[in-house]
C-alpha cells in the first residue's frame, strides 16, 4: 500500500491533518484503533463491495454506482450533532466515498487497499 497512489496520500493527509489540528484523542487507548479497523472493513464491504458494485452493475455505470454509494456513505456518517449536517462535513465524506469507489474500481473490486485506506 505504500506505493499505491490513493492509499499513501490519503493516509498521509489524514495523519498530517490530525497532527496539525491537535491529534486524535481517541487514539490514546489501544482498543479504539483496533475497533476502527473492523469498522473500516465492514463499511468498505457494505458501501464499496455491495452498494457500489451492485449499483454499478444495475445501472451499467460506475459513475452512477459511485455517486449513489458515496451519498449513502456520507449520509450514514451524520452522527454526533448538528455540525455534521453542514455542507463541508457532508461534502468531505462524499468526496472520500468517491475516492474509495475510484480505488475499488481501479483494483477490479478488490477491497484490500480500500480497507487499508479507510
């Protein structure tokens, strides 16, 4: 994954952003990152492995599948308060979903790199 053109910059950006904004307080306990790993596995299986792949085949268009599954991904992450309903958090989650769909499509629906990136 270090030479993957999607995973490496995405993980690097997230690490840099976390350091710039004061870090990730939830990473102070060992069990939380482990649980995040399982959450990423499940979300990638659902949104990219099931929704994106299925909708792309149904509509015969990877773009339609990516847009619908990324919208569902963004909507599923509206938790934790009203600030998550604002335009920027929703747009960021939608954009992340589109990037993950592109990576999944580029890897012929092999989810391993998408799970790592997530």
